[in-house]
C-alpha cells in the first residue's frame, strides 16, 4: 500500500488517495455490520447498561439514574401516588417515636425525619432509609448498643415485591458467642453436653466467626447444623 | 511562516500529529465500534475485524499527508486493535459456566446497594463473584462474611426493559445470580469493604447532614438521595460521583505536599512517586472503584510513571490507554454510562488541552462537555438540565476548594477531637451557602433539554471533531475526515 503513494509530505494526490481508501475501509466496515447484524442476538439493541430505571416523581416518566448515584435500582422504587395519606408507626432510636401521617409513597427516611431524625444511639447502617413504606407499617430503628440485638424482619413482603410492612423485631435467635448454657439448650438438638462443648470451644479458640464454625464443636455435624441454623446467630 | 527543519539524517521534520501524537486513540475507536457491533448481534470475529478497518480508515481519512513510518505504525495498531477486540468481544459474549444443583458458598460482601425493593449484594466467593438480591431486612453490609445457598442462574437482560442488567453486573464482575434460599452473616474480618462500612457508619453518626452527604459521596462514593436529587436539578451530578475531578484533587494535593517535602527533606523522586501512587489507588478503591475514578487513577499513574522516568506523556493518549485498560479488564464497562461519560469528558478536555484550553476558553469547554455528554445523558435520563451550563462554571472551581476544606474541617469530628463539632458546623455552613447560591443560579435557567436527535448529533459531532482536532491540526481535511467517520458510524450503528 505504502509504495504506491507519493512520499512527499505535501502531495495532494497522496492525501486524496488516503481519503478514498479510508472511506473504503469505513464502507467495508459498514457492509460487514449490515451483513452480519442480528446473527447472534435477535433484534437490535441500543441499550446502555449502568443506569437503573426508576419512576420520575413529577410525571411518572421512566427515568434511569446511574448506579453510582445511589438511586433506586430497577423495578424498584415505588412510585409515589397521590392517594390517601399513610399512617405509620415508628419506634426505637428516633427522637420522637410515635404514629405519623405521611403522604403515600413515602420512604423510611421521610418517616425518620418526621420523627425528629435518628437518635444518638441509632444505627443508621442497620436500617435501610431508602426502603419504600406502605400504609400501616411499623418501623423500628435499631440501636448501636450491644444489649439490644435486633434482627429486622419484614412482614408481608416477598423477595420480589416491596414489603407491605417493615418491622424490626427482637431477634429470637441465640447468639452462640454470648449465650449461657441454659440459653444454648433452647436450640433444637442441643442438650447439656453439646451446650458445654459450644462454650468450651468459644472459650478455648475464641468467638465463632460464622454459624458454620459450629461444625468444629464435638457432637455437631452437618445435619445437626442445618437443624440448628434457623435458631442460632453469630455476632 | 513555517520553518523547514530536518533531522540529522536530513529527513524533513514533521510536527507530531495523529498516530505520533496519541496512537492509542485509534485502537480505542476501533474497539468501541467492535463492542457496539457485538451488542447488535454481530459474531465476535466479524466485530473484531471491524476494529482494524476503523483504525485504518481513521488514519487514512484524517492524514492529509503521508505520516512517517505509516505502514509499520498503522499496521501495528490495526493488528493490536484486532487482537484487543477479539479478546474483548469473546469475553463479552462468552456465557459463564453455571454451577449445577444448589450452590453453597461463603464469601465477603464487596458491594451492597438498593435494587428496587430489594438489596443487591455482590459476594466474592471462592469459585466466583456472585450476585444475590436479598430482602431489605437482611442486614448485609460490605465487608460481612456471607454464607449462602441457593440455585444459580445466569444474569440475563430483562424482557420488555431497555436496561441491560447482565451488562451492568458484568461490568462489576458478576455474571451469575444466586437465588438464595438461605443466608447467614458473619464478621468478615478486616478488608477494604469492612473499612468502607466502618467509615460510612462513623460519618453517618457524627457529621451534620450536608457535610455528611458530601463527604460520603467524595470519600466513599455513596450518594445521599436528597443531595443527589438537588445536584441532578442543578446539572452537577458529576460532583457527587467519584471521578477524575476527585482523584485529580487528591493527586494534586498529595503532589504539592510531596514536592514541598522533596525540597525540604530531599526525598528521592521515585519514593515520592511510589507514595503518591499508593495513596492514589487507595483512594480510588476506597471510593468504591467507580469507572471514572479508576480511569483517572490509571491516567494519573501514567503521569506519575512519566515523572519517575523523566518523560512527559500525552493527555489524550493517557485517556485512551486508561479506557483501553478498563475495557480489557471488563469489556462490559463500554456499556456503562459512568464509563462513557468519564471517557467522553476526559477525552474532550485532553483534546482541548492539546490545543487551546486556558482560563479564557474554560467557559467554552464547559459548553462543549455539556454538548458532548448530552447524547448519553439524555438517552439515559430523558433530559438534561440547562442549569448545568451555568452552574458548572462556578461549581467546579468552588468544589475544588470546598471538598478539601470540608474534609479537613470534618476530620476532627470524625476522629473525636474536641472542637470538632464547631469545625464541622463551619463546613455545614459553607455547603448551605452553596445550596442557596446554586438554587438561585438554577432559577435563572430552569429549563431542561429533552431528547433531541439534532442536538445529539451536534453533541456527537462536536466530540468527534474536537478529538480529531486534538490529534491533527484543525483544517478542512480533519473536519472532512471526522465528518465521514461520524456519518458512517451513525448510519451503521
């Protein structure tokens, strides 16, 4: 290719020939795209990944903030509707717990704001302030204090739909790192001998780091662990 | 009048332009066309063939005269672009092997974010990085050790939605989703993710609201919903997404400190470069490893290496190299709007810096960046606030001072020093003043620009033309070459 062109820097014809060959390259690329388009995936896709579609508050138009914005994810944000106000109950580490009336479509952070904001002992990481609410829900904001172990649960929600009720309730599971022998014996399949073995294990080798570590305890095998799993926790 | 110069062998001196100025811009253009094509269903091999054609086409239509060593340079770049493209296209279309039966694994949570009514969690397990979508009540935080079991499935695009969830998560390293039937959380021990969580908790608990929002965004890449909404209205959302602006601020501050230390203590230059690199990458990763932050970190790392080796790089070439590195790492970044905006803005500014960027041309460059970003932003968000045109002129210089100042004012409160609350209140006051000013300025231009193909074509055209102008002198040939490329790209893709 190079030998056929005039090597002088200012050659007009070389420049024109370059341009023509360059356009030919583009045209060839275009022909390839035209010929092979849609061979693998049916239908063109001009989509752009990254944003997560949500609903625009003002007009109900679909909008898609970038994931980096921390905006709600796809399919997610419940669209605020102009219905009757919701009655919501909030307890725990907020400045003014109680029952509040908020516009439908509100989220947890709005309820927390209505309740005067998070208290000094509130654990903001443990409560999803962006979570959508529903009429009649009870939100409990957990505390950072170690003596109030809470594990939130959602009543009436499924994994695919917004929870109908958000309620953070006291955890009924036994923390194997702090429980006494009597408390350990309340776990299904754990008698006095196994309870003693659990305590021995944590005293000799330090706290359990995960529920699976219970397999190190003499008398607890995979089957027993599965039976215990729902009743124990590690903190 | 131009002086005719020759080198020692008597070969006429030709100013560095095109291939010699920023060679990697060409393979980046080729790879971009290949990836866009493979997303249209073109087989990976054919899509990869487009890259060398685009490289050759661009070199030829833009070169008014025969560049020195054309064949080895252009041929080498075309070959390189083919190899890079076939690798990236193959990685992009390859289906990951799916584990059979129930997957029971344990791993560290490296990302946790809202995902509709659920929380999306990325877990680095032994075998792979998995995506889990959990109900919001499961208190899984970054840095936790998560044990889970469930059925694995490939992340697929959702029917009836333009959002490509598969590409979004692929860019973040996950291609398999676990429909978890059971999960249990444990302490994951010290890790970058757990440090992020601890810092986040500390900021949430101690800092006043506005300062908290800005510090969370700048340090950890976490956005406050209210602040996010306000910045979207003002057209300054990029200030909240950790990008080249933030990484550049950190690098500049650090460099100033190190160079003054160099003068005083005679610290070897290479030691200073190593220390600066460490802090640079530490910050980019602490801030969540967003594409803009990573792109900027790679660029600045190249700059630092240049300083260490006593060589000066080309900004346009550095942007292209950083973009290529990210695509080689995870080709799905190409479809991420964050990656696109970051690369577009950086390339545009780098191209302008090659020619005419100065304090006087800054307003024009702000308009150019707005126009160049418009097709992407309008396609994704539906509209672009015009307030950004005005506010960015004020916001960028203001935040380059405000962010470091707010960081130093809030640090005492974060570490629990006496008097910290007073200093943090000062930062809060400054941010409140900014809010008032921004609202007033945004009130002057309350309009938004919806999707408009003519404006999008203008934005795209100006981008291509500016980058071409950064590579070659802006003459009729450059305009014609850029125009042909843009025309064919629009017609074909």
